[in-house]
């Protein structure tokens, strides 16, 4: 999530605890539905806790919330609106399937840029805010600040200090705390969960959390596979699955996208499934297996070893809502780039837009056709995105290939959120599979 467009794009490992309900729902099928707010992609800078068994009546219900468009903020993220505290404070968090922790910028935060979307989280104005003690079992689930080395078990006020560092050197640190969060179900019923464990950030630094790609965000909402991610913790009460559809951000006004937590019963006969692979050294990510790549129906000569996860946990391919472009292993990328160049019937720009290897001039072109890219995945599923998902507008009359190479040895390939547009994705934890279809976005 919030990754600068380099090979070291960030991988947050963010942590959440289980939520204990302070209200209950009726027996009707409900789910959480959150709005996803999109931020356009052209401003880039180059485990588990004890479960409350008395609340199992919520199983198979779903929560729904919009993914909100942050077009005015200028980067390629999708936001979820979260209401935190008592009384509730509304915050915009980056929705990220590549991390587990949720954290927000608190009012005492250093280097936290204020913005017109609202102030940061004000802990002192909430009657339900409470930092975890540094000897709390929950505190063991986060990376500790060096200041926690002399934790005093007998002192009441010895807060749990967390510190998280991203792969590009960016950092967030503060108190690991608990708080009430207020959510709505698909029918509009208000539900309060306690406690959401989150990082109350007092210090942030580095481009990943202070640069343009983070502009407009109050923090991050982790949706990873870890046992204390937002999706996992609510999933124990709402069916252990979540889904979303990222709609076309180029439309005006942009359509509303949604994040759904729980079982929606929207899976249809048109949905394809591919197994999720496990990488013990990177358990947060949603790994899928790529078997073959086709361009205009021609299978490219890419060795299966290019996509494999090795014994050190390197390699593999993940679906990540927090990365905008798609990054593929260098050997695969070069084959795809070569195939596109051979088949394009449009004038190729001699000086492509900065950061892209292949751009075409589409001025005065009446009929634009791009080669068709197709991925054959594990289990026989076929992911065939439309050309608009991988050839994008970067300037007037210019369209560029929105795929970039992973140059580092053993780097992870990433299917980013642009490539995911227009598909309904279902992340099913119980069956360890990823479902997708181009039918169903309109019914969310």
C-alpha cells in the first residue's frame, strides 16, 4: 500500500485485534459495506486474540461500506471511511490488502500534514480511548519501540509503544491502543465494535506515509491475511471473507465502489476461483499462482520458475489494492513488453512518459485497439482484464503500458488496483481462494 513506484514499494505489516460487539444485529443476513474513495494514479512519488464466543450470532452477516474517491488529493489509493472513538470521529484510511495493522495519525503526530479532509484522530476527546499496557498480551503482537525495553510491569501507565518501518525506510510509531469503532450494515443498522486495536501514531517519516501517494489519508486499514487484520477479525463474526469492486475512476462523476465485509451471497456462476498460496515468510499477502501469460492468444515463453516462491520466501505474485500499477518479474515483463511492441499498430512514442517504457500516440486515431493480455492462474482460472486496465492515459493523446518490471532478485510481482478495475473480487479465508468476475459490480 502507499508504495512509491519502485521495486521497494511498501509492504505494511499492520495489526488489529478482534472486535467485541457492544450491540447486536437481528437474524437477517447483514454485511458491512464501506465506500471506497479512489485517488487517481498520476501523482505518484517516483496473531489472534481471544474471541468473544457470546457474539457468534453475527456469523454469515455482512457489513458494507463505500470506497471513497479521493480524486482531488492526487494519488492512486482507495480510501475507506472509518468512525473511531466516542463520540465517533470520521477518518479516511487507505484500504490495503497488503497489510494487517490499522493505524491513524493522532493530533500530537510529528510530520503529519494537515489537510482539508479533516483533522487527525483526537484521543483526548474520546471517552473510550485506551493505550495497551506494555506487558499486555496484545502488545506482543506489534514491533516494539526501543523505548519499551524497560517496560515496568507494576506501573499502571506504561503504554505499549509500537514502531513499524517500511521497506523504503518510512516509519510510523506511537502507542498501540484500543478504541470503539462505529460501522453500518448493508441495511443501515449502526453497529459498535469494541475493541479495535490500532496504532495511534505520534511520529511518521518517509515518502510512503508523508509523500503525495499518502496525501489525504489519516492512516491505513489493513485487509491482509494475518489473524489480526481488519478483515480477519470482523470475518470471525461475518463469515471470514470480504469482497470489493473497484469501478472505473476515469468516469465523471466517478461511480461509488464498495468494500464488503462478510458473506454477501453474491457469488454467481460466472465467478472464477484460484487457490491462494501460502508463504510462511510473508503470511500477510494474498499470493496467487500464475501458470501462463498470453498476448493475443499466443502463450509467451516464460519459465514457471519466474513466478515461483523460493525457499527464502522470495518471488511469487500477490493481489494488492494498495499498489496502483502492476509490477511483474523482470523476465516476464520483458516478454510482455516485446509482445506488445510487435503487435501494436499505433505510433509508438520515441520519448515515452517518464516512468513508462511503452507509450503510444493516439491523437487522430479513430479506432484504438490494444493487444489482449491474459493470465492463466492456478486451478485453471483465467484473468483477462480489458485493455483500459493496463494501457492508461498519462498525457494528452498519450497512453502508456501501466506495467513495470520488478528488478530486484526474488522480488514480489504485484497485480495492482488499476489492473483490478471492473472486477468483483472475493477473498475467501475459509476456503483459501480468490474469486473474481466481471459480472456483479452493479449489485454491490
